[in-house]
């Protein structure tokens, strides 16, 4: 009996332990369920939504670029494109072959399509061809039964109405590459385009805008089942530049088939009205994608259309440097306004002859006449007396030998040499003969066309340190422009010489003069040798420019301004291998300045 009681107690005890254990497990389960379903409900809801909901970025509309008068320079154009979804066709290659019968595809386009198909899932749409016309869209739609997997989509494409005439300023947009910095989720969107050069690149983040969001319900395979919510993005900022599209066209067309650059400035604000580098390229071709043949043609063109000559071209300035040499001579006391030298066609430094461009010589000349005739001997003499260091100091005051930094990539700084520079660069002392060569703007000196335009504006605006810009300058900023430490009297002497260059019958640019309602231009011509003329050639007769191969002809340069008596516009023109500054560059500059007076795009604002 006692034994039965003992067994009952043991069973009861075990039952209680099991009941407690089950109760504990039940409590754990309840607590876990509460923890998962209540305490962490938001977390798991989010994870579930991430599996169920696919979020995609919507590409915002890119900002529009305008000229100073509200003319559109870069915009977005409706773009019809043919897309293919691989899973919707039994044979992708057969579909593409059928498509090519309706509309040809370049080899590079086929390569891109196949590359994109490999990179993406079979249900992701891949671009076959874009920029389709209504006629092409109709052809595809009519043959839809033979093109399984292909459909038409509508979007926006970047468009440049002025094509190559604005290419080096605006640049272009193209697809994001592997080397681009991915600082924005938008850059991960297939087919998204960003600025690759010019203003498009410089103002990329302002023009880009912010992407919208599209939420879609997807199945376990990631395929879209339905749209849930769409949030619009923020369009890119619209930008207004100082350029005048009318003047840009006139300046570009003035070059014809020539290679070179031209910059037109408002001399008081530095606002850039025209910025030309020619030949150029069609930015619309880059936006749609270049073929190998198009790219090779641009790369092998001897006139280098991909180079922005206005800021990347570095040239000896030649005789357009002489106004600065004259100013340095006057400012530092090496010459006086009435100093005269005799030009016999050449001068000797030791036993080495230095020649004037005019073999018979110019006779006795003062500084104004020397500028008018562009006499080399006068400036040899002046440079020898003032020295290269003073010339370099004056050149730097007027913007040479340093980047202007207008926002375009790959700008060159040029070179203004002095004694210290040569010692550092070559470990050799400066020679007097090198000063003479510097006095006529040759030797080591290198400048860009943009720097020449800057120099010209500062010379003729009363000596104010204007800086070229593509962005409008307000009156408050205008008043802060500093005065360069140089005599107004000496500036007037230099301007008189530049006036006579164009308006005196013996001036080197007499043939390019004009008179528009009493307004005239002034300037300075320059021709820069790109080959060495031997003593034998000088004795037998220098070969004419037209008889030389293009690449051996002199560069033609002209700097000018108008109106001559009340300067408002400054221009610099460089024509690569153009021959003569007076015969080639001056006429182009004359056309640009004349049109600027006729159109008169800026309001005159005086310091």
C-alpha cells in the first residue's frame, strides 16, 4: 500500500514538472510571437515589402540652357525608341535580323544590344534603336507580328539646336561609364546620361535634377505585376549663359573652312558673348552614340575638332604681344612717348642679325608708328632695354601665363618666361637675344586665345582687371573689379597705336577697317612662324605662305576692339596656319566686331 502511495507521489511530481515545463515553453512561444508580431512588426513588414515591392528611380528632366536673350541652346526632345524584352521572343537573334530588314543597325549598335542583353535579366527592356521618326515608328508597328519582344517607348533625349557651333562651350551628355564617380543613385539607372564636357559637365549637378520614385508590386522572380505609387522628381535647374547665339553663329561661320578660335568679350564685365573653336563636332552625335567610323574620323582629322582651341590651344602671340611690350617700356621708363628708333630692316646683337619683317626697313619710328607698322626692330630695342622680367610682370598683370578658369575642362595656362623660369627649367642663364625674341612675342612665350581676349579687354577698358565668364555679372560685382597699376596716359598711347593699325592707310589692318554709324574698330595684327626660316631662304627669297603645306604656314592672329573711341567689345582671333594676321585673322575679327555693333547685345556700363 505504501509502495503504491510512493509511486503515485512520483508520478504526480513528474506530472507537475512536465506541466511546468510545458507552461514555460508556452510562455516562451507566446513571448516570441509577441516579440515578432508586435515588437518587431515594422521591421518584418518592411522586409516583406522589400520582397514584394520594387522601387525604381525615375529620371528627371534635365535643365534647359539658354543664351542671354532666352534662345534655347540645349534642351530635351521627345524621343521614340525601339526596345526589346528577351523573354518575350523565342529567338533574340532572329528578332534582331527581322528588325534589320526594316531598319538597318550599325555593327556597333548590334554589339551594344548583345552586351546589354548579357548584363540584364531577360525581362528587362533593352534599347535597340532610338531617335526614331514617325515614319520609322509606323514601320515597326506595321511589322509588329514579325518582331516579337520589340515595342516602342517614349522618352526625352538631349538636343543641341546649334550643333557644332556651340559644341566646345556646351559640351555633350552621354551614358554613365565605369570610370564616372557614382555619387548619385541616378547614375546607376541603365541608360542615364550625364555631362561629359563643357558647361554640361561643369554644371552637371545643377542641370541633373533629382530623381522621382516609382513603387511596383513584383512577383518572386522580380517581374512587375502592377504599379503602386509614383512620386515625381525635381527637374534640373535652367541655366542662362552670357553667350549671344546670333554672334556665335556669325563668328563660327566667319571661319569658313579655317581652323582656329575666336572669343568676344564685354570689356567692362568680362561676359563672354561668343566663344568659338573650329572645326568642331556635333554634340548630338555623341548623345546618340558614335560609330567607330565617326570616332576615327574625328580622331584622325589634322585640324583636331575635339580640341577646344580657345582654351587648349597654346600659341606664340607674335606681334599682338607688342602692345604689352610698349606698355612695359613706357611704364618702367625704358622708353618715353617720344622715343624714336631707326629701323634698317635688321639689327645686330654681337655678330647675330635680328630681322624686321620688312626687309627694306621702316626708317625712324616712335612707339605709335611702331605699333601701326608692327616694326620688329623697335620692339627688339625696347625689349633689350626694359628686360624680360619687366615684360613678364606686365604680361601677368594683363592675364597672360595663368589659367582664366571659366569652368571648362583642360584649360592650359600658357607660359610667360622670365630669368628665374629659364634657370629652373634649363639650369641656364637668360640671354639678351632671348629678350629680343620675346619683344616680338615669340621664343618661349605661349598664350591661349582666351588669354589674348582677356589681355585686350584689360588694355582698352581703362586698365580694369576683368575676368571672362559665361555667367551674367551684376552691377555690384562690376563695381568690385580692381584697377591694374598702370598709367592711363600710357594706355592711351598704346590704344592710339592700335587705332592706327586699322584706320591709318599704312596700318597693317587697313583693309579690314569699317565705319558703322561713326563707330570704328582698332586692333593689332600678328603672324607667328611655325617653322625656322634659314639664312639661305632669306637670301634667295622667303617661300610664300600659299606655296607651303598647310601645317607649315604661319598662324594668323588678331586682337581688336570696338568702338575705338569708347570700347565696349574686345575680340581675339587665332587662325591656325592661316598665313597672315592682316589678311586672314583681321577680316574675321572685323566681321565679329561689326556684327556686335549692329546687334549691340549688352548694356553699356562704365566704371
